[in-house]
């Protein structure tokens, strides 16, 4: 939210980066938690690394999303987590970011 509200001109604050960055890294965390039986001290750094790598590869880098695999694995979440809170939360944040930046701060966004 610091990027979106404080630095909306940043390429990392684009709506596609926010939405898909969080979806990609959360999905990686869920996949690691549910299907890759490794000790937590190995699965967390691997999931974070793969998640960040995929964000870069897919050109949807959103730095705060890099922490999602940690939250997902430690929280033992299911696939439903992708819809709520990730998808719904991102859409709310993006909508509020558009309203705040375009109409209140009079900045060009997105």
C-alpha cells in the first residue's frame, strides 16, 4: 500500500503487478505447503525465491508480495486463500488506489 498510495508512478504499483504479484506468490506458497514435503526452513526460502523469480519472469513484480509464501506456509492456508483475502483484498486496494490517486491526489493512475 505504501507503493500504491505513496508512489503510484512506480512500475511496481501498477494494478497488474499488485494483483498478479500477490496471486502468483500466494499460489506458490500454497503449492509448496500442500504438495512439497520439505522441512519448513527449506520450503519457505524456496517458495519465496520461486515466487519472486516468477514475478520477475512474468513482469508482475510487486515487492510486498514477496512475503506471501511465508504467510501462506506459516498460516497453513488452503486454495480458498487465493480468493479471500488475496483476490478480494487486491481488488479493494486497487479500487481505493484509483479513487485516492485520480480524484483526491489528482495524480495519474494507473
